[in-house]
């Protein structure tokens, strides 16, 4: 036995010496190589069909300049010292945006350009916040912490709480856990973004609050460290939660989780100050391009948004401006219907009362409306989740879409969007995406919405570089052809007859 032990020790010593003598191993091969060409230069471009040459005047690089211009207004909001920044309704940046668009409407030749003010109800605005995690003398500030829309503020000075991690936050995850009075971390699977994610759709955030959590932190599982603006829980009034809720980027969430996994207590400091602002009067922008008849086409694109808000919704505004540029150069005798352009007050801080007013008072207008286009999140770069990396591609996302009150319009949409290479989901949605603002307009006239909200939606990564000029170009051309095709049809051939037992306007 002793001899065997000596031999074993000798073998181990030899192996250790050999290991020390080996040259250092090269690092693991990286997943990604440097780009061959800049992404903007390699985007797939759909050839312009010979039958649609006239739409070649709509040029994507030019439209992208409008996205940059709107993003620059947002950055001025940041540079003014606002922690909650962007073209947010009721702020100076939003006022500047609407004034700029009104001036642009006039410069492009629209008539009846006006700013129409709308008084807001008392409105929630976060002014400052912070989230820190501490353990054994180490404190880490979670820089991506972002208050969930219309959540409750903390007491002055904030809250210092014990931390608990509940995984996906299902009832099974909460079983046997005491979360009362604690900061609860929930991991949420994006489906595909801050618009829809598992903690919202499966109710985990509300479960945590109902079980007595003192603060709730949702780690959104998008690779990297995105700051995201999540929607609240619904309900009435400017505050819709009992306790403060925050979103966190995945990397910040991992830091907190790894602390909780160690055998030492973790403390969380959360602090949030909120203003409930009164007497705000943001303005909607209107402009008109007269046609040969008093029948109408209505094009809507909101301009408000968080951070640089390139996808949501500088892209839609850029597309609207492209349509104005295109149709103002079309002789009036070729414009069968008057086109009305509207930039509503926006829907991010309150429901959009400018659209509500339009629905409530626009009966005579809608009786002669052949088409409503909601230009919302019109293009963005396609991405893929590959392992722990969010990988961009050189093509544009497909879109979910909705068509209301017109089977003929739905057929035209599919054909025209295919002509210009605009991808659509296999099946249409059953309602406008922004239901609270636009769903009532479905009662009023035939309408379409073509929209996508991928990983960049409501995030600090929603920047102009993820807006492909090729996508702006193709969808704006498709919109223009759709308007021309609708103008070939009489109203009676566009609007579906009402189904038995339904209420339909007009």
C-alpha cells in the first residue's frame, strides 16, 4: 500500500509538473468575427418593379434623415438633465417635436395646418430614481433600473429591503417563499420585447404585489444590458401599482441574482420620486392635402416616445413625411380623395385623448373616409437570439398587421406589400396594436396598421442605427401604392357591410 501511495504521488507530481510546463492555452474562439461591411451597406434591397417605377421617388436614405432629426430632439431632453428623457408628451421635447412637424407640414405644401391643444388629466412623470444592491460591504448600482409606467413612488429617502429571487414568478416559484416586505426579483422572458413579456402576460408582477412585496424588479431577458420602459398593470389614475416596480437589464439582473446565490444577506435600496403634473395641454398636429372630392384618406403617426424613440415612432413619422412629399408632387387631378395627416398627442403617458376626440366628433368626416393608415413602428432590423447574443441581420423584420372593415382592403394590402418586399406575419391580428387609442377608429372607417415591436422597442437601444433605410423606403412605397389603389375604388366597394347584430359606423 505504501509503495502504491509513493507511485501515485509521483505520478501526480509528474502530471502537475507537465501541466505547469505546457504553454498557455489560447482563448476560446470568439463567437463573432468583425463585420465584413457596415450593416447599413449590406442591407437587402428589394428591386423596384417596372410597373411601380413612379414610386422610386420615395427614397429611404432621405427618409432616414427625419429619424435622425427626431432622435436629436430626444437627446436634447437627455442633455437638459432629465433622467426620464425622450419626446415624452407634455415635456419641452414633445412641444418642440410637434412645432417642428407643423412647420414641416407647411413647408411641404399642406393646407389647414394647425396645432390643436388637448388638456390632459393629472399625469405621472418620474423625476429621479436609483436601485442599489449591497452584500458584505460591496454595493453595486443597477444603472438600467427604470420605473415601470405609472408605478408608485417610494417614501422620501427610499426603501432598504431584503432581496428574494423568484425565477419566472409563477405560482410554483412563489410556493413556500415569504416575499412580504421584500424586494422581489423576477426573470421575465421577452415575447418579443418590453411590449409583451412573461412577467406581464403570466401575471407574475401582480402576484408578487398581492403577496406583499415591497418592491418588484423585473429582469427582462434580452442579451446585454438594455434599459426598458415596461407598461404598468392597467387600472385607473396616474398610479396603477401599490408599490414601486422597476425593470432591469439582463446583465444588471445577473449581478443581483449572483449576489443572492451567495451565502450572505443581500440588501436592496430602491428610491423613486414622481410628479403628478397638472394643467398640461399638448397639441396634435393637423394638415390637409386637398383632392378632387370631399372623400377622405386619414394618415396617423404619433411622434412621442422614450429615449431616442427611433422605431417607436420616428420611423412612422418619417414614413408619413415621405407620403406627404410624394403626394404633394402628384397633380391634384390624380388625387381622387383629400388626404388628412394627423400627428396625435401620443399614448405613452396617458390614453390619446386627441384620437378619442376624433372618434367622438368625426362622424361626418368618417362617413366619407375610404382608408385610415396608422403608421406605427414601421420598420426595424431583424434580430435573432443565438445563445447569449442578440444578433442583427441584414434584413428587415416582418410585421404583424391589422385590417378593419374591409376585405377588399386586406387583399390590396397583402398584394401591395408583397410587391415592395414588405414582410407580413402569416395571419392578421384581430385589433389595432394600440387598442386604447385606435380601436374605436375601427368602428369609423376601413383602416390598416402594419407594426413590429422587437427587442429594441421601449428601450435605450431604440436608436436610428437600427432603422434600415431600405425598410423605410419599401413600406412607404407600399403605403403610397395602397392609397393609389384605394382611390380606384368607390366607397361602396371598400367598406364591408355590417354583420347582423353589430353596431357599425357610419
